[in-house]
């Protein structure tokens, strides 16, 4: 069996920027164990698989170690493959997923994803998170991930995580964030328990960050940057209980998997 595989740099204007995701279009689902092995072999933070279902597509995401319920950058990468490579001709793509229906449209040269916001709740900073960074956060929220708020942008850039401590948390990962001078805010994201020490750009993180920064900055439209080593700009708009998350995409490679 031969399968097409694409690697797309999501939230990137140029290759070697943003967050690389593998995308594997399928005619029908493979066994879960095979998809997991493919994701492990790719050794990227996410591999997306999708299958056409009537007018929509069903999408699933795998890290090198497990399947996850939501992934923004691999959804953007999948939309890139459909629009730019497979020549999908409609104005919007509807993905059925474990997180509900996700809509992606192409807006000039950016790809806009429509995701549900994720509820966040303020909480005390767990002891292991207080000790997990070289700088102490000033606030903590719990959601799909822990969100640690720091005093300033330099704290985010200079943060040094203790990855062993971060493996013991009871959420997917940890997002750190602070207000920025150039952008509305900056952030970084760590998920070592899923085999991702630091994620370059995390689309799903913004479903949690936007509700926080909406209240903090009293605005609905944001330009943010995830300040990982690769880095990536993310454009967001809050609309009721949904957030529009937009970014650029760039193809890095096409390949054939032989099973």
C-alpha cells in the first residue's frame, strides 16, 4: 500500500518557521495502531489523517505517542493540503473531529480556522509548576492545559522549563504567556508528557488564551506570537463562543509512505 504524505509548516510564511505537521489523506481509515506508528515514524509534534465523509472531512490527530482531541496547526496544515495541493474548490472546509465541527476558510494568503473557545478557570499555582520554571508566574488558570501568566515578555522568552516536572501534571501541557510590546501577547507551550518538549506554534492554545486576553485587554482582535525557537505569528478574533485563528502555511515536502 502506498500513501501520500505532506509536511507543511503551519503559521509560517517561509519554510523552517512555524510548526511543521505531517498530513496524510486517506481513502478510508487505517487501523489506529498503524496511524500511531506512522505518527511515531514522522516524529513531528502532530500527524493529521483525514477521510472524506459526504461533503465534509473527518480529521484525526496523533502525536508520536498518542491520539489527541484537538490540534490547530495540523488542521491548518490539512486545509493547506486540501486547498493548495488537492485543489479543493469550495470556499470552506468542514472537518468533523473529536472537538466537534471545525471550519476552515482561505482568506487571501492566510488560512482561518473557526474553533470553539475552551473554558478556563483561575486556580492556585500547583507546587510542581511553581518549581518548574526559573521565574515565578503571577497567575494560573486551568483548562485543556495549565496557563501560567508572567509579568513581562522577557520572562516568556527567558523561561527555562524543568521538563521532568512538567511530565507529572494532570493536563495536556503548560502554556506560558505575557503581554507584549510589539504584539498583543506572546506565549510558549510545553507538553513533554505527550513527547513534545516544546511545541513551536500551538493553534489549540489560542482557544484558551483568547478568553483570558479578551478580559485582560478588553478587545476582540489580536495579533500574537508564539516565541519558540522557530516562532510563528497567529491572528485571532473572538466571536461569541468561537475564536477565529488564522495563519500562513508553507509546503516543505511531499513523500510516499510504503506499507
